[in-house]
C-alpha cells in the first residue's frame, strides 16, 4: 500500500514538473520580434527551432500557428493550434484562431450528437490540462491525509463523521482527477488525431491503391486515427465515416 502511494505521488510530481518546462527566453524573444516585423518565414523557422530543442509550450505552438496563418498555410496553422490546445485546453485565443483557420478549409463535416453525460464528462475533463489535473490530484491527496488525521486523532464524534465522509469524497475527487490527468496525457502522447496536409486526398475503402474510392478530403481537415497498416492509416471523421489514406497525406497532432 505504501509503495502504491509513493508511486502515485511521484507520478503526480513528475506530471506537475513538466508543466514548468522552460523555453529559452532569448530564442522566444527573437522569434516574436521576427513575427512582429512581419517576417513570418523567419518566425516559423525560429519557432520550429525552439520546438526541436525540446522546449514545448502552448504559447510557442500558438505563435507558430499564427505565423503559418499569416503565410496562408492553413493546414500547418490548424496543426499547431490543435497542439497548443492539447497543452492548454481552455485558451480562448487559441480556440478563436483555430475556428478562424477552420473556416478557410474546404471540408465542412458535422459531428454526430453524443450522449449528454459523455459530453458533460468531456467538458469537465477539458477544464484542465494533464498537468492541471495532476496538481488537483496532489491537493486532494494532501487534503485526504489531513482529513484522515482528523478522523484518527479527533475525540469529537461529529468531527469524526464529517472527516470520514469528507475524506471519502476527496478520495473520489483524487481518483477522478488522476484518471482525467491520465486521459489528457494520453491525448498528447498517443497522437490519436491528425490533420490532412495534402491539398486533396482520396479516401479508400481498404489500405491499398486498388481499394474503392469513397470520398475526397482536403487540407486542414482534422481526422481521428483508428489504426495503421503499412504505409496506410485508417481515419474516422467527426460524422463517423471511416476510410484509409496514406500516412504521408496527414500529420499527427
């Protein structure tokens, strides 16, 4: 039991620590200056260099997306806005710019209505990033220890009852927040979604050039990656339609 608790705390601390990854200020300042001077090609190159150095952040992806948008490169702009949202799900500026970029895409696909409880859970989960939920879980864990102490050492029956039921509630919050943190981390690391980069691509019924042509997609469309086979990936659209495209036609988010 003690070992499980230690593993839980270490995992949470590692998740929180990653929230404070430092971006080279001089590099970022130089890239921002290039953007401010409307040298968007230079800005793209410099923001890409920051990311290649391992200094990943929502702000860098957002600025990179803006640079691509200014250059009229919609697919790369959408890709980087989506990556920014993965790290900071509630950034309204990123969401606004993403919606602006999506408005310039050719494909307009309506999503399928989902069960309202599922939508509610997803909305709650999107309130924080993986690191944010990890912080919530640590706070709940500490509060749970305090309540456990009150339950064990208090001589007041009322306080024991209150601390016991409050502790159970906080424990539930702790478990839920860790679950959400894991889900959000998986969204970032598993790369379940992709953006079509080819100007247009024919979606096939099977992972083969001889497969039947189903429909046509254009650059900037977001798809869910369901699986892969050789040089092909199986994709799913928001309306539930599935098919196969070559890996080179899409870029993972």
